């Protein structure tokens, strides 16, 4: 039968090693989105640091090809219409009062473990097992729903390889009775970000880390 969950982008689920497992806002770091940024950002979408001091979606021209900073979790801004603060799961690309910052929270720990859905079939558990410790790219990393605010980023099964410049390192998959049909898309894969901006080998803003597949 088909898997039920669909896609959800990068969802924080745990930390590697002896770190405290945290998926709450207290475990995220606050950055800023440029007030005039018209790019829509969705919860669970990978984001990059810009040389201007702001964050943006992957592949944005103002940042160049850089290491991923983490997953966007939501933002707070002041409405240009009502003057009241708004908490949102996604940045709509407009509607903020230019006199106030657009605060954004990012799951940016290099040791953060995420779950992300596959974009295609994985054939069997044996095939999935062989992919553990391999790497992969996103099938898509910038799409999402303005209704739910959630990213629809997925892992591209066809991109799985040993190449260490691919964006995701596969650690396993989620044991979920409602989403265990390996012959259908939507299996929850456990991953961490490769070439993370905050890791020892991360590139500086406007650097040259590969973002192939994004």
C-alpha cells in the first residue's frame, strides 16, 4: 500500500553522539531574512547563509554556492498592514513592516539528524539497507505549500551515491508502520547534512561548496 505521510522537507528528530536531543525552538538559532526578500521559505526547507548577513533559499544568486546552514523552522515579523507581530511556519516573501527585522529560526547544528521523505520507490528494505552510509541530493529543495507552510523537499533516490559532495548523508530510515512500503515514494529517511556551513570543512559565505541537485 502507498505511504501516508507524503513529503515534509527536513524534520529534526535527534542529535548525533552525546548531544541533547532537541527539536524545540530553544534548540534552534535565530538569524534574519532580508525584509525585502521575495523568495518564499517553507518550514523544513534547507537554507544558506548570504555574504550580506542574511539567510535565503539554496542556490540564491546573492549567496553563490555555499554549504547548507540548516533547515528553516519558521519566522516572526511585524505585519505591514496591522502593525502586529506574526509568527509563521513559512516566510511568504512579503507583508513585513520594513522598520522591523524578519527573525528566522534555523535547525543549524551540524550534528542534527533529520528525517526526509524519498521522492520515488526504494524497491525493498534490502535496497534501502545498502544505501545506509551513502550520500544523496535533494530531488527538490525549494518547493512547498503556502497553505500548510511546510516544505515539500524530498530525497532523490536516483542520486544516491558515494560522492561526498552530495547534500545528504543517509543514516537509516524511520520505523513507521504507516510508511513502510519501500515499493512506493514517501519512506522517511534519517539523514544529516554533508558539508555543513558550521562544520570544520564548511565553506564561508559566497564560497564554492557544490549544491548540485538543489
